[in-house]
C-alpha cells in the first residue's frame, strides 16, 4: 500500500538535550507543559474556592504524583503484565517508557480522594475542580507520542496518512493527532465551558469521565492495537476500549446521580461569604 504521495514522518531524536546522565526528552517536556498549564488554569479559578495557594499547590502535586505512579502501574498491569511476571523490577524501569492514561486516571482519583479526606473537603467537588485541567495534559502527551513516532494508527489510504519509522512501509492513521484533537482540545473545551457555570456536584467530573471514555473508544478503531494484545478479546475489541467502557458507565452514572441527588454548586468548594467570615471571626 506504500505510496510516495503519503507523508513520511521524519526521524526525530526523542532526546532534546543531554547533559551527562541527565536527558530532556520530548515526551517528558510535554508532561511538563501539561503540568504547567494545569497549574496556571487552576490558579485562575482559585478565587472561586476557600483554598490557599499552598493547598492548591499541594493538591496538584499529589495529583501529578498520582499521574506518574498510576500511569506507570497501569501500563505494566494493563498492557505489559507478562513482562512484570517475568521481571518484577520492570515496574520501576520507567526510562524504558510505558504510561497508561487509564492507570494515571485511577492514580489521580486516588490522590484526590486522599488529599480531600486529609483536608476535610468534598471529594466530588475536588474532582469537579480537577476535571477541566486534565485534558490539557492529555493533549500535550499525545503531541509527545506523535513527535516520538509511537502509538501510531492502523494502515489506511487516507491522504493525510503518515509512514512512521519503525511501523513498516505502509501509511497509517496519525491516531496520536486524532487523540490530541478529541481527548485534548475538544474534551477540554467541553468540560471547561460546562464548568464555567454552577452545576450539580459531581456533574463536571462525570462529564470528563464519560467524554474521555467515548472519545478514546472511538479513536481505538483507528489506532493500531499492541501486537501482544491484538487477540486478547478475539480482535473484536481492543484493550483501550475495554478500559474505556467502565469510564463511560461511571461518568454517565455520576452525571445522573449529580442531577438527581446533588444541589447546584459552583463546582468547587465554595468560598465563604463575607457575612459568614465575619460571623466566624466573632466566635
């Protein structure tokens, strides 16, 4: 199917700069961009809450650690479990690559739950605050995948197909860019705009879960499955789709629960009114 009219992806060194044992990689840089953007967006909405800047920084730090730890554990358990069984230390060799969004999502949920409990905050409100921040990091990560020429799509003859190094001579869907557009740009726009007005507690987080699940399920039709997992479900459904189904169910269920059971709030822990603050000081 190879055809010279298709776009040939250039071979790009995954390392931007290397100083001694330290190396800055494109994928790592994209993570830093995502984290920085999340912090900036969160700071813009800090005035809606009764949190301090230190509390916000601590919350985001916990969540960032949740992304890294959960993403790595998820990648190993969901996609490379056989490698882990053969060599348990594989879990800690993060320089060899391998991060899973679904694992990272579970990591963030766990970190947010623990920090909310520590502070005595509503977990669902914390989730509503965090949800609009996540797609920026997702989009940045997919750009990193594209630059690295990894996680390419299935073979196709569409005119915008790429011939990726290491993927053979056939042109393929640039599924990384599809994911950037849907899971990054579009999902961010939907969740950010939806969260701009007061919603029932939990609805914003539910929209993010359901939205990501739907977009990821769709893109999986164009993304090349991992070779060692292609027959896991009889080639009927991919591992990514299987992991997205619970997200869709949980997201829709959370939205339904929010609108039926929860009052309308500002999607974040509410900032006390001036009257309430005055009364508190008088005690």
